[in-house]
C-alpha cells in the first residue's frame, strides 16, 4: 500500500517521519516533551526543524473528516488548531496496516487544562477556564458549528491578560451546519456540563488541584455563563424613541466583551414610539484587530485590551489626544513596549508570551505603586518583576509531559 499524504501547506520533512512504526513507539529522535491532554487516541508531539506538530492516530475516514472540519473553522477565523495534513496508507515492517494520522500545528504557549494546575493554577482559577470554554462554545454556535463533545479535554488554553482563551483541539465529532437549532445548542451545553463535572471529579480524585473544588457549583456556572453571554450577544431589545442612546450603549457592551457588530436590525412600531433592535454579532477580536491596525501586533483579545489601555494612559500622560492615533501608537511602541520586551532575558522568553509578560508587569507596577503610596515608573516595575517574579515561573513554550 502506497503512503498517501494530503496537506494544506506541505512540509517536506513530514515524509521523513517513521510512518511504518506505530505512533506509540516513536522515540526521542522525533518526539518532543510538550504537554498533551487526555485523549482516546495515541497522540505525540514532534518537532521538524523550527516547526512543531501534533500527530494523532485514528481511522482514515475520521482523520479526513476532522482535517476538513478544522480547515473550515480556520477559514471562518474561529479559534482552533490549524490542520497540516493527513497521512494514510501506513503499513508496518510486516505489511500490517497501521491507523491513519492527522497532523496539526502545535499552538505555541498553549496548555491542556490538567497541565495548567501543575503551572500554579488553583481551584479559584477554575471559573476563568469555564469562561474561556463558554466563550469558545458561544463563538462556535454563532457560526452554526455543532461541537458534539464539549469538554475541557478537547481544548487548549492560552493565557490572556490574566485570564484564558480556549482553542478547539479535537473536532472529531463537530459539524458545521446551515443553521444550528436551539435543541442542538442545548445538547452541546448539557454534554459540556456532564464532561466538565467528570473532569473536575477526576482532578479531585488525583489531588491535582490546590484549594476547595466544588464541582457542582462549577457545572452550574457553565450553563449560567453560557446563557448570559448568548443572551447578551443575540437577544432582542425594546425601548422608546426617547432612549436612542441605548443603541450605542448596546454596541459598547458588545465591544467590551470583545465582539464586533456587523449590523443592527432596527424596527419601529406603527406609531413610531417604540424601537426594537437585534444585533448581528460577527466575531470576537474587537480589541486585537484595533491593536493590530495600530501596531501590527497579533495578540489575544484580553491582552490587546490591556495594551490599548496602556496606550490610552500614555496618550493622556503626554497630552497627545489631538495627535494622529497611529503615530502615538508608534511612539508608545518605541518608547515603552519594545524597550520593556527587550529587557526580558533569554531564559525568560519561554515562560510566557511577550504580551502576557507586559500585562504582568503592568499588574506588578500597580502592586508596587500601592505599596509605595506613589506611582512606580514602569521600567522600575519591569526590572523588579523580571528579577523577582518571572524566574520562578515554569516554561510554557516547552515543558515536560505530565
């Protein structure tokens, strides 16, 4: 049987991998010590040159289906791992057939939920993970994607200005549909609650979480946060013509959540006394697109919001409000952001993303200023943070498997 490789952006080095050997037997020559989540399949992380991939063994039809689904999600701009290709037609040295393999790009600085708890997370951080999972689920539902197997195990988490962003890593049961019914959304939420409950009990049994973990309360939070976010993003709002300001307020609330509004469906009653609006929300990423337009940086939305806030403070401090905003952003980059990032020692670059380190320096400055009773210079705060806080953080770009 001939080896068949279907890939979006072919990496010639993929051919050199030992496809005639079962994945679980691949040695250190190919496998790198990156954390892996729980999976029903054999999964290995491999590095080829400067690039790192996740390789998962599965049945050929399932591999191709998931590959196509992940490509569709990528085209829609949804947060999911990027598919690299499918390797089929594998046989071992004796001519016995081996499973097909799905190859995806490793998401840098991402961690499975279990690894996060070995990186300092406590039970009181779990609501942040729930929020990230819920935002991901709502975004998928807004794009008419039925997940089918919502769980903490099927996502990767990246730090996002002290919170987290979630990325879909397993789309095996997922399906993009012409429209997504309320019943299908409810099914996803119910499955998510059941899976998260089981995963939390597993963490409890393994004594993997520091602090009190109340699984029932967390599961209730999944449904509560989902319903609240879905309602805010999609619900119809009625008000009188004397309250037109509420249109702008609704858009501001959605922007604060990080979502852009593509259009508003505005309808007045026959008498013209009452207005009904319903937003069409298109995408999360309002702040990261704004920051990227100003600076060229591509970061998580929460990080972008924090950096934009610092840019606004810089603008106010130097009374630059009447200047062109892109020129002010360039000045902020040259005078504040880039000099601080250049202070990070080489051994600290694998611990957190630069934008997350900058966020933590801003947090550190606030604590130092509160303790001193006066404003601490950001460069003094950066030096103190890099000397006292960052060295104790574990690497998240490259860590040892659990």
